[in-house]
């Protein structure tokens, strides 16, 4: 579940996935909280993860430490939004 009050962050995460992974905007617009990401999207390989996280840092003005990056935060769209919101709303 995506936390309340995070629609701007959710919009930013969607835009990053479109821009960095070159996914169709319509495809990303259909992502729900339980949509699987890492391991389910061929475009989101280990190299692309770095690009996605760097772009999230830039657009949200956050810092993601290496030890915060794990499979859980990238497991689903909702998990990624929740993680980004937790960093941005601190």
C-alpha cells in the first residue's frame, strides 16, 4: 500500500521509471502498489537500479545510502514509492 499524501512522490517515481528505463508512460501509469519491479521488469536490471536511484535522489532532493538499497525496496512499485516517501518526507 502506498502511504497517503505521497501523490507527488508517486508521480516522480513514475516519471523516473519512464525516463530512466524508457518504459511507455501508459505502462507505468497502470502500475499499482503491488506491481512487481526488480526481477519482473527486464529493463530494471542491476545497472538500471543505479540510474533509477540516482535520478530519484536528484528529483526528490534525497540521499540514498548504499546500505539502504536492498531487494525489498525494489520488489514492488509501492515499496519503491514508500521508500522514496520515507526519505523525502523526513
